C-alpha cells in the first residue's frame, strides 16, 4: 500500500499510523514490465502505467480494446513545458481504469506483459491518520522580540528563542531559525516567491493568512469555468486534488474547492482534517506585523510584501495521499508558479536505496518532484526546490521521498537544541529545524510550534471533545512542523537574492541551504540523555550524534551565503589552519568531508608546500590528491610559501557520513564549496583571518 | 621665554629640527597593498581604529560578503618603529615596520614582501559598521 502520511506527532502514541506496507512483487516473467505492488488497500478499478514512449491515439485505442481498459493521461500537458515533461516522463504516465467486474490483478498482469508498457503501479487512496496532537489552545502572550507587533510572536521560540524557561525547562537560547535580524535588516519576503503547501487544504480565509495567499490571476472564482484553460476549474488559491473529478479525460478537473474542516467520528474520536496544512502555511508565511496572532518566516512586514502560499490539497478528511493525487498536485505547483513545495508527508518505511524505493513504491511522484525542481519559477534560480519532512517514527533513517539523494529532508529539534523524541535521523536526513516537542513544561504545548489553525476544527483526537474550538491558533509538533521552517527560510532566501539581483543554480542554492547551519552536535555530544519535565522517558543522545543532517538551519547564515562568501586569508612560511565556518557554518567541525581539490594554479600562485596530517588514525583527514592541503577537525590546512591567491574546492556530505543515490544506501547529497584564499606575508592571525 | 623664542624665531635663524614621535592613534583606511605577487582580483577594504588606550578595532571585508570585526590590543615600539599586537582571542600579529608621513601610515611586513598603506580618516563609515556579519 502506498500512502503518503503527514508527519505530525501524536502525543499519546507513537504508533498512530495504521497503514500496512507490502514489498514490491517479484518479477516472475522476464518479459513483464515491473509491477509495483503498492499495497492491500488499492483501488479496485484503476492502475497507473508508464509507457516506454508516449503513445499516440491509435496505440491507446488498440490497448483499450485489447485489454478492456480506459486510458487517461495522469498529467495535463502545460504549454511551454513539453520538453521538461518529456524529460521526466510525465507524458508517458496514464491511468488505466477497469470496470468493477474486472480483477485488477489480472488486468495489471496483462498490461505488464505489453511491450509498450514500462511499469505498472497500483493506485490507491488511503486515510490520513495524522490528526492527534493538535493543541488549539489560546497561547499566553509573551513579550515579543520588537520586530513586529503580532501578539503571539513572543511565543514563537522557534523564530527567536530567548531562553525563556516557561517555554521549556531545558530551553537553550538560540535554538531557533535565527530570523529576527533578517526581518529587521534584510528582507521579510517577496510576493513573487510562491510556496506550495502540499498537504491538507490551507484555510485561505484565515485572518492571518488571507493577505499572503497566492491567487490565480487567470481564474474567476466560482463561475464553474476553467477560465485560464490550465485544466482546473475555479483554482483560485490552489486546488483540492482529492475531491477533483471530471467526466472524461478531455474535460478540466472540477469539484476541487479547497477544504480544511472535513471530519468524521469513529467510535468516540473525531478523525479527519487536523489543520495540518493551515499550520504549515502559517509557519511559512503567516502575515507579519498586522497586529494579529502569529508571524510567518517569510510573511512580509505588514505591507502585503510577504511570500505567497499556494494550497495544493492532497488530503481531505480520511481521503487522499495517493501517488496520482500527490503527483498531480506537485505538477500543478510547478506549472502555476511555485518556487518551493513544502511537503510534510512521506512513506514510513525503510528502503535500502533510491532504486529500491522506485522498485517497490514506484516513480510517478519522483518524476513529478524532479519535474518541479527542473522548472524555474523565479528570477533567482534555474529551478525550484522541494523540501520534505524526515518522519516521526524515531527511525534511524529519513522517510522517502524526502530521503531521495537529491531532495532535502528535514529532521526536528526542540527548544533545547536537542533532537526531539519522535524525529527520524540518520541516512537521508539533510538538515534540522525546530519541530517542537511536548513534555518540556507541564502544560505540554508551549514547547511545541505555534502557528495558524482553522477555527472550525473540533479538538481532534481527544475522546469526547467534539466541540469546535473557535480558535485561530494552536500548537503542533513534528517533522511536519520542521519542514515548513526550512521552506520558509528558503523562500526568504529567494526573496533576498531577488532583491540583490543575484542568480544561482538550483544545486548551488541547495548547497548554500545545507551549509547555512549551526552545529547541533555540540549539544548532542555533551549529554548522555535528554530528560523531560513531564511524562516522557529520557532519550539517549548517542544515536543522534552526527545524524541530524548538516546542522540547524540558520536564516541569517543563508542570507550571508547569498551575499557572498568572504575570501579566507593565510600567512606564508608556515603550515597553518584556516577556519571553514564561513563556508560550511559552525557545523564545519562535525561534517564528514569527502575530498579536497587544489588546482595547479593555486599551488603555483601561493607556492604551496606538500604537507601531511598527523594522528589520522584517531582524527580522520581528507587530503588533496597531490598532498598540498588537507581538512582535519573541520579546518583547512595549507603551507603557502608565496604571496598569492587561488581557489580550493572542498566537498562534504550534506547530511550524514556517506552519499546516497542510485543503489547506494540512503545518504546525504554532495556538498561542495569553492573557497577563495589569499596568502599574505603580513598575515599573523593564526587562523583568525584578521588583516593585521 | 616665549617672547625670546618668538624673537629668536624672527631673527632669521631656523629652529633645531625635531623628529616627531611616531603616532598611530586614530582611524585608518587601507589605501594600497603592495606585494610581490598579485592577490588576484580580490577586493580588500580595511578600517582600523587604533585607540589611545592601546586597543584596536579592525573592520575588514575581503572579497565578497560583509565586514568582519576584530578587536584586540596593540603595542608600538616607537624607538624601533615597530607595531605589533594580538587579537582578542590571543593570536599575535606583527611586528610591522611602521612609518608615518602626514596622514599616511605605512606598515611593512617583517618578511618585507608586503607593504600596506593607510590614510587617516575622521570616522569609520556607517556603511561599514552597519554591514557586519
């Protein structure tokens, strides 16, 4: 079964996801295309097929006749994006529908034997069980940080953590995303930067979100017409891909009104929409400085200058989360102008490699994600950026699709700068952000993440508490909450780069994100276990050491990377070390370094002498292949003999201790920084970098 | 005495030449870097405030990015015309051979391979102090 699940933490139970997963079918016939068996709870009348090449009409008609199926394109083609659609195979994905009388397994098997079909994936619709752990409690108003007038800003420790012990008894000042100074001096967002929240529907009428909602300029609300001919009727703030329907494949999708308050009762519990999408949206871009509620990381300054939120709804009540729904939503985000997708969901099981995930879970959403990242919807990048949550099962690996080698996956830390009890960590986790955590104080929720909620929602998951809360704000915790923190910081970074007129490649910007961090291992390594003030058992810290990605995201550092890295300085006539914090953040001391390359011109210009590291059995070092430089203890070592300059390229693992991809075990992406260096006769700073 | 001196000064005789004490106090802006090898196209901006209490504040921007601020103490050996010091973290710098002519301060590295010239300015621009990491 394939279900994407929201990463929201249940307070009372870790095992709140009930889905059962099955491995992919073994191939028994060499002439078969792979059948990706997605699980038990599959739709009985549809599978997805990927053709070897895009079929023409006559081929489709032949197949429909031969197999008794109806074939409809999964993705509508977008004018101007045809080449990209072909590159990622989106033009080859079709849904094959059967009559209810058909046996889906038999039909799938027959389709898989067709020479024109490359892959068959079962299509399924699953429940979203992520509904516990929402605390729509009215926050106590704490003193704000003076940047904006939003009354609850002082409760949002995840933006500026001042070390207030009423939030957490083990609070650590600075355990936040360090965004206050960015707001005060650099940027608060840009309406041209759009973040798609691929999640439950976002309450676009929310008083603290409405001004920052993206609106489709080509669509007239409520007229039942696809005014902009993009294939979706009345998609003003985004689209509800769960309820969408159409009569035939040539029709636009309709019935896609975004919702956020669909619930039902099971036993004594209310289930369904949890406010998850609205909460994530608020973290990214709740309207700042409007005298209301909370702030959002890229929420502007109160002058309608925040980044915009697009709602791509893939969960509704107990439905949604299937691969076709998710894939269509992601393509929509790409085609309608989103620069970032914030995806707080995933598959809660381990795969031995990216290829194993594809084999067992299919590729349609991966094709859609890569298509999204290849599209460029802003003047800064040659692409877009997808951010995923790592998952909440305390697994020592990130969940897919975020675990994919080239996709950023986010782990969660609490107000104490330590890993949360639920966060996944280890291979596939690229970076960490505040996810919040209960049990730090007796009222449980102050140490969680505060953001926007739909006031219509019942207090979910609490037995007998069916009454509507009527509150617009509340607390949640999870890697679901960490993910939009990174999405917001990325949106803020794109806003600032646009303001400066800077341009980067997508991959370069991803490296900058992963290098814009503060070291979290110094806190993990200093404790045997983390204790809680309330209820929760102590959490041993050793498993998390060096496993929380490159470190804790820091908005200010990202802005500094965007402005440009300073040139490092060294003296001459002696071996010396050079601090790499400016290039890799304070996590430079704990990264796993892969390689160092010193070009011949640099060797010649600076008269570099060959050097050799010591104590390498205890302290690993990475050498330039010719022996002119090495990295050890997170420092660059060189021995210049002449005044000169040059560049040195240093590569590290962007999360974890090995690189993932293809058949490799899940791991980080390669994080390469090119540092400029000048050697001076006058430099006497011994690593300080000071000019004197 | 003052009158004598004044008279004396007016009687056509030149006063005895005096060697002004080397004084580096004040605010200086790096105006040139002379090295035997190019440092490439890297743009360097440096401002130093040598305070009278022998502390210093240094602002530097090397290449891209913002200004970095360093503080520490300095020592001027006026007899040897040598300037040295240490950063706040304890790392030593110098000694430089120091000389001053009017509003120009010249610091030559001990190895003789780099000569930096500074011009005296009234104040460190706000664009520097407000553009820090």
